[in-house]
C-alpha cells in the first residue's frame, strides 16, 4: 500500500467516527431527564419561557431535522450560541485557545524533558538498580490524582517556596510562561510515567536490533549509539505514545486548568455547567472530541511517514 | 516466587484499607460529618489523630469513612464495564462480520471522547452524584475490556481445542462460556486492577471539582478541595487524602504485576 492510499484509507475510516461523535454530542441535550427547558430554566421556568427555550433549542421540531440543523451549525462554524451572553460558542472556544494551547505544549515539553533522560538511564543497563528505580516510577506515578499533584505543587513551589504563581494566567507573555509552569509540570508528572514506560521498552527493543549490532561492530561508541541511533527512533515512538494518549491528556487539561484557575477551554466548560449553559457544554465536548480524532489521524500519518512499514501492513 | 510476594504485599495493603473501611465505626468514635465549630482546624491531638478540618470535623474519621466511598464506588464502577466489555468482546471476536464492525465503530467513537470531558458532560445531564459517576465510567470503560477480549478471542478461536469443541457439536453458548471465556479473560482481569485505580482517580477528580459525591459525605477528592485553602497552615488536610489514593494505586499495581507474573509462568 502506498502512503497516499494509506492516507486515503485513514481518512475514510474517520468518517464513521465523526458521524458517531456528532450523534453522541447531539444526544447530550436529549438525555437530560424530563423537559430540558425545565431543567435549564430551573426556578425561572414559566410556560412562555419553556416554549421559547424549546424553540431556541429546536426541540419542538422532528428529531431528524434537529440533527440536520445541528450538523449545519457545525459547518457554519458557530457551534450554536451561548445562553449566557449570546456569543457563538466557537468564538468563545477560540478565545480560550491560547491558554489551553500553551498549557498543552508546556505539559508535553516538560514531560519529554523528564521522561527522556530517565528512560535512557533505565535502558542503558537493563535490570540494574537504576533500571528498577525508574521502572518503579509508573507504579507510584499512575496512582496520583491530577488534582492532588496540582495542590502539592502549589504548596511546595507556589507557597512554601514562592517561585511561581499559583493561579491565573498573567498579562504579558513572560507572565504567561511563569503562570503555566506549575500546571504544565502537573501534566508532565501525570504523563511522564506513561512515556517512561513506553520509551524504555522501545529503547530496549532498538538496542537489540540488527542495525545497533552493526553500529557496534563498526566500532561506534556506546554514547554515539545511544544518542544518534537509538534516541532518534525512540523519540518517534514517544510521539506515537503521546498521540495515543491525547484523549487522556486533553481530559486532564480540563481538571488541571481548574486547579490553577487558568481561564482555558476546560474552565469554559466547567463554568458553563454551573450556569447550565448547554450549548457551550455541547460545543466544548464536540471540540475536544474533534481535537482527539485529528491528533490521532496526524499521529498515524506522521508515524507512517517516518516508518514506511506501518503503511505497508 | 517473586510474583507471589508482590501479589500478597499488594493484597495485604489493600486488605488493611478495606478492613479499616469496613470497621470504621470501631476504629474511630467520631462521626465523619459531625461539625464542632468550637474546634476548627485543630492540630493533631490524642483525641483527633489528624486534627480537625475547617468545620471542626475529625479528619482521621473522614479519611477512613472516605475509604468506604472511594473504594466501593471504585470497584462498583469497574464491575459493569467489565461485564459489558468482556461479553461484547467475546461476541464480536467470535461472530465477526457486520456486528463486529458496528461495535468497533462505536469503540472508535467512545475513544475519541476525553474521559473527563465526557464524564463532566454526563454529570451535567444527570446531576452530580454516584449514579452519574458510575454511568460515565461504564459508558467509557467497557471499551478497553471489549478490545482486550476481542483480540484474544480472534487468536484463540483458531486453536485446536476450540475446533474440537465445535466438531463435537457443542452449542455456541457453551463453547463461549466454558471453553473460550476462561482462556481469554485473564488479561481483562489484570487490566481491571489498574482500571479500579483509574476510576478512583476519576471519583477524586470529580469530587474535587464539586461534581462527584455530594458533600458533606466524606470523600477523598472533596477533602483535597476543602483542605486546599488551609494548605500553608494545615498541610495534611489536602495532602493525606491524596496519599491514600497513591497507596491504593500502589497496592492494586502490585496485585496486577503479581497476576501478570503468575499468568506468564
């Protein structure tokens, strides 16, 4: 299979998933028990307002028409309008993107910075004490609640030793960078156990491969083998691991934003829940699912481009 | 030998916690929700082993009563996805065809949703509480079991013992239950150990966000959230509930590793 065919096939595979996502997100409002308008309005419910809301939601129309309208709104790029301030949901999400984007980038950057040296250390001597110590990290690390890591970092690096801001996003770019350090570190601590595990495994596999044996036979030093031959391939592997875990990562962002009061996309969603602003909840859910699908697609395509064996299978 | 040791160590730690949770009323005489506004934020004393929180409630008692909530929901929330996922995995792997592709597309769709985003959306629909948490974890969690079991069935159904069972004319239901299931379920059981940790983490996170078990019920996540404002003076209020989760995660991880080593032998 050529790369082009592979790309085409992956794109076609995406269609049923996109359809499934649209149906699932569409269903959210229909799952609300009882009359959604009643629930949405709470104590402010009067027959007139319920009728108005139902009309706004379009739930007085046949279900198929509602679904088509929902899809139409997605393609118009508005994702519906907020109940609270009547702004298009897409615009609200876009407005929060810099915060979430910086946090995501910072988190990935720091987790690679933590995981890579530890994985190299562990893989350099299989079964040695340092290997066993590094292998113990995921056992502890994967059991730590996101919110708790965040609160502990606030205590240690924000309050006991006030090195970084504990909440907010700041006004200038430098302040942004300082503000996102602790939340990014939280994400890195969450993510690096997963990365360490797979990086170590893939480095061990590469160290056993024929081309590393050849490199050794040619008399190339161990350091050069590790950093030039093994590391490059191991980084490719970690990109894939990050791609696979993007859903977990994005989900954690929502929580971490909350702990550090960062006004990103996740906070937008949680605030919307308190206000029962259902178009935002629906919009953000859809948006995050699309991010995951697109990132998974890109990961597969990049992986196939770097490693032609993937597309051939 | 080593595997058995890790397994028993993990089971021992978890067992202790479970016992503490079950016999909580015998270990502590304080009601975890009873407020004593004359004695708020006290340091550890001989009466209050871990001091009291901002509402004067005994922290030690909240911690072990919290174990009841978090451990019970953690296990309960994994039970349903396990049953649904394993059954669907058996059926899709065995029958294949259109049914298989349909279920796999549903699996792809579920995977596309970040768990916490979906969970928060579901809490929005059903309102905060135990029911929403269990529904959310079930809706997402079955997928992993389904994939694991399906992959194993695809391999196992081509093996001789399954062909033999088919040739003897056994009904399909019996082949699936008695012959295939015991051979394909072990990986799913191992995974369920780490899955319990994941579901406890979810309960804690949702509790922290105020979307989980409603207050004033003692729950580790809401305890972290309630302790956060006092973290400089009473650091243990927010720290120790998190430690409890780490210990549970550690124990389950040991049990899982022990099981893997046992199965690989």
